[in-house]
């Protein structure tokens, strides 16, 4: 994500793809050797680097097995994807396969008849896992093929933490604030955020909501789009209190999240900042922004800290539950390609390319980087996982929430304004 696959770039494919080409023809793990004709179009937000190369190589590997079918890959900038895709869906010119955010956005597409339910075999379900499929299902029907797990947390530089005298990752909000003070003392930005893109800044609010609100309160809001529980305002107040510590880099309001050395990911990649809140796509983005375009050797991960008095379970994880959907008129070959990319060998290649945790458990043996191991352990221990809030509540409400959070960070709004603006957007529909 998807992912939500936010990633614009990623890490290496390496030898795994050679295995994918050689090993998938047999069909025992769900890959198909059936025929097929024509061109299948696919939109992804992997713009460059090894993530984009993965999709090109996967398309070639599939074409080698099915010479009559060509998979045409188009990369679309992440921040442009939703708008461009909605226009294409509305004008009946959507690609056959496209990145799916999930949540309210997916439900709207399903209710409009714009996406096709996936007819999955028992093998398909075994490859993905029922838990992952639950997050992309509506009324018992699956509307997207998940490719990775996306637990969100704080990525950090172990070297900068050591220089600042921080021996263990912060487990509470007070400990996070202490770490901010220590990192400032060594002259680095404690936390990088690309607020120009809105959603990276809003994710701080999402995670405070996750800690302040009970699961019931969040589920109720998802169904009713009402935000009366006081936890929604408390979450904004928590963010405002953190902002008083001046934890973010200078110019964070105009910084992007993934584009170039000056982006928030670029600052982590070049040791200009110590922490960034992101999902599991982030290591691949960071890797492509290091001077040598290689994974950052001292990168690690810890879950969002506990908030005193919060009603949310402290082990709960914020994460994406998207994947790739089929437009309503997509041919069977498009579904066959999705089946292909969830096979063990392709999942190993995908994990290497995006430096992420593959959804296929048989492929999770390739997860060896400490940050991915930490994220996977936290995900497996989590009491529950909640989707990104702008996805859960749909495009209009989600965008209003993101903008309201940025306004708070810019000193143009308050915690109460976030709730007010979100409820106003919900009323408009």
C-alpha cells in the first residue's frame, strides 16, 4: 500500500525475482498457467527506483508465462492518484488493476459498481490469509488483493539515538518528549514530517486518536460519521501539547514526505532528523534517498507511545488495509495477475523491492531487517488494528480531517476545530 501503499520508491528485488520467473510456472501455490489474450493495465504509486522496477519485472515474468497477455504498468504520483483514479472511474476509463486505499473509499467504489469482487480460490485465501482479506471485504465480498502488512509506527536512527544518549525507544509520550529534548541538544531535528502533503502530519493525530479513543468509539464514528466522544478533541489537544516541544524540523509545513533529500524521508536517509512516523513502505522510500541508494543500516522502528489516561488499547496499531482492486470491466487475466503476485516467490520479490512485510506467511522468512521484525512482532501482538482514518471515513471527511490537522500545526486552528471541520464535511456528504 499499500499502501495504504504510500510508497513512491522502494528497495531491491535481487535474486528473488529470478526465483519468481523460474518457480511460478507449476501452479501449486496459486499461479496459473492458463492462456489469455490482450493487454491488462495497472496503476501503481511506485514512481521510480526498485519499487517501480518490481512491477515491470513482475509484468515481464507473467508475460513469459502467458505470452498472449501483456501487463501495462503506469506509475502515478501518490498524491495525484486518488483524484486521477476517481476521474477515470467516473468516466468509465479506469485501469483494469489499481492501487486501492480501502475503507470508505473502497466502499464508495463498491456501492457505485465501479470495482469487481474478487473470486478467490482456497489457495488464494491461504496465500493472503483471512485476517488480511477481512480488511478489504464488504458484506462478505473481497474487493482488493492485499500484498503486504502495514503496521504504522516511528522509524528512527539508532546512531542518532545513541549520540543523544537515548538507550531505549520511547514507550510513553513523556519519554518521547524527553527524547526530543536530547536530540535537539546534538543539533538534529528530532522528528521529520512532510506536512505539505497533509496526510503525514495528520497521521500524528490519527495515532493520538488510536490511544485516546476506545475501539468502540472509533467503530461508531466510522459507521455514523459523528465525532461526539470527547476523545476526538483530546487527541487534538495531545498533538497541540507535543507541538509546544517544537519536535519537528524547521520548515516542516512546506516539506514533502517522499520527494528528494529535503523531504521528511530524505532527512532520515541523510541523518538530518532522527524519527519519522510512517507505515512499512517507509524503509524502501528512505533507502532510495540515501546517498548510495541503499537501505539505511541503523534504521529501526518502535510503536506509537502510550498516552496517559487514553481509552484505546496501548498495543493497538494504526495501519493500512488496502491492496489492488479490479475495475468492474477488468478481464479475467487481471485477476490471474493478482493471483500471480501473491505467490510465495513473487511475495519474496515484493518484500525485497519495497522493503516491507509480505502478506503471504510463506514468504515472511525474508523479513530479517530489525525494523520489519519489530513492526511484525508489534502487529502480531496488537489487540486490534485500525485503518488510516482518512481512508476509513472516506475522501471528503478524510481530506477535511487532514487539512484541519495541518491548520492546527500551523497555528490556524485548534483541537476543537478539527472535530468541527470533520463534522461539517460529514454533513455535506
